[in-house]
């Protein structure tokens, strides 16, 4: 069994194909998926999916790429995170690749999410792109890690160096690999994945984006997380069953879910 720890199945292109998507999950033994919120106006659809399907979970947060969207307060995030199917805060973080200029608002928004995570005890889903040093610095300053009484979380769709992975793991964070790790060109990332201990790894699709080989270039969906698992098992020289079991256990441990 596999768990897709990060997808956006509420996006219209996937939501319109829900029966097919759920069928492919079942066919590929993808038992659960976490549908990740990107802004507050979309949150009701994310939550509706989690309420409708027992094996779909939700998060609440505002993505750093969404500039023109209502800014969340700690209180708002806490109120929305009270729902039992909302298991995480995010996705949040920093993205200096997609947006440039004065991004102080992104850093402030990130701090708000970390405060909500600490106050609710729900782990963070962190997106970081071309901003690793600031991301780690703010995580440390705001006490995101378990070492500082935080709830930790996951560095999603990880594409950074081993040093960044180690800094996050030192704070109790997990490292999530997406279809990117299966791309031929991703040699450096593959070396990072080889070095990250199995006990710290989650797998994800980030659907509808970033479909893994052999579906590269097509629309991604949670069922395809199986290909990320297969690739990582090969890369790390472990049995697929072991990788599937460990990443599943990691997901349930991080999000404190009872099976
Ligand atoms: Zn992201
Ligand atoms: Zn995402």
C-alpha cells in the first residue's frame, strides 16, 4: 500500500475526473491521499473531498505563489484546522523562483503558518524553491521543529541539497519526494534520496503537476505515486514492500493518525 502525501485533487481538471482517479488509486493500492490547500477561497472544496471520502485528508494554508489572495491570520488557520480531517498546516513556505521583488509578505505569511502549526500541534507542509537558506532560517527562528516545541512537518516536493535535508531532519521534519526524482536529469536529487534514511521519507505526486516516469508530461494523479515508490525502492536497494510499509508508517506517525 502507498500513500500520496501531497496532491491537489480539488483542482478542476482532477475534480472533474474523481471516479476515475479513485478507481486508479484502488487499482494501484494507493490507500490514502492528502489533498493540500493552496488558498482560503479553495479550502471549502478541499474540505468537502475530505468529508466525502474517508481515505482523503485535508490541509489548510495559503501557498507562497498566491500573491493576490486573502491573507490568513493565525486565528483563522487555527479555527479551520480544528476539523478532524484537517491534519496539516500548509502548503506554506517561500518561493523566490516564481515571484521576485520585495517578498517580505511571503516571509510574514510563512511565519503565520508556523505559529498556527505550533499552536494547533498540526505539522507543516513546506514548499521551498530558490529560497532554502531563508526557509530554514525562518523555521528555526519560529520554532517549527520538535526540538523547539513545534509540530515539525514535511519538506514537500524536495529538490534541495542534502545539507538542507539534514537541517530540516534535525528539526524533526520528513523529506517528501515527488515524480521529479524519477526524471533522468535529476542526478543530484537522486543522490540526496539515496542518502536520506528511509525512516524520514514520504512520497507524493503533487498532482496534477510533475507526473513521474513513465507518465512524464501527462496529467498527474494520486495513483501514480506507485511509480515514485518503485523508483525509490530501486534507487535505495530495498524491497518495494519495505519502502511502501515504511513510507506509510512515516505518514501515519507524522500526522499522528490512528489506523
Ligand atoms: Zn508546493
Ligand atoms: Zn502542492
